[in-house]
C-alpha cells in the first residue's frame, strides 16, 4: 500500500437540498513524492465535490482534502444510509487505495394532490384524485370524503394508497346526493388525504346544481 485514506468513522448526516463538508486525511506511505488523483465512488458521486481533486505529497507525508456533499431535494435521493467510497490513485506507481464511508440522508415529504372532475350531474358526480409523491420516502395515504352539508355521500376507491418516491397514483371519488336533496343548490364537499405521521391535506370542491354534463376529458 502506497497511500492511506482516513474518512470520518461515523455516518455524515445531511438533509436533501443542504450542504455538508468533511475533511479527509491522505497519507503517502511511499519513500518518494507522488501525486494522487481522488475520486468518489457510488451514487453520491453525482453530488459530491472534492477540493482539491488532486493532491501532491512528499515522501511519507500527509495532506488534507475536503469533501463537499450537496444532495438535491429530489425523489431519487432516497432517505436513509447511503454508502460511498473515496478512491486515491498514485500517478507514479499506478497503485490505488480506497476507504469507505456512509452518509445519513434526512427525509422530506412533498405530496402533490389534484382533484379532477370526470363526470358531474345533478345527483351524482365522480372525480379522479391524482397523487404524486415528490418526496424521498414512501407515503402511506388514507383517503376519506367529508360533506359540507348533510345530504351527500362520498366514497373513495381505494381508501388508502402507498406511494414510493417519485410514484404517482389515482383514486376515484364518487359523490352522491342522498334522498331528500333535489340537487337544486350548489353543495361543497371535501376530500381529506391523511399521510401517516403528517398533517392531513384537504381539498374542497363544489358540486354544482345542474343536469348531467358531458364527460370532461
């Protein structure tokens, strides 16, 4: 071995969208000077900078470099532990050495909801609820309807969704006026999407008082 790398022994904690740096010691164990080319290996390589990317060291001497991590706030940067490695290659001998480290990526939630009308009538309507998980962890979503008056029945199919990072799903929302409601007045209703461990998201829609519309594409 002509070179030794010292990475932090503990996982480096960082939030998606943030920046975090650490110092790394590089030791030239050879009896002659050499220049070392440094490279990050693994998925973290796309959002890691090395300063400087090359390091010239005298015989049996040491130097420092800095790794700067800047993971994007995006679904493909998954929450949890991400392994990475730092590779050092000696220009004179061609030999290489590698050290392994870990990053601990935080979780962020970003659930996009959109309620789209598909058929609306005087007594009945149905909508599509489009859900897109733009966060970096799985989302467990419970769905339910809530009438703003007393004469609506709202069914969500399915009543629960599980979305992995970057995944999109749909649910059907059926709205019916119950007996005694002639449908001659506009009525509001709500669709409540409750992610596990988070505050619920509420969408409010108005059921118009008119005869069947033609299908909305």
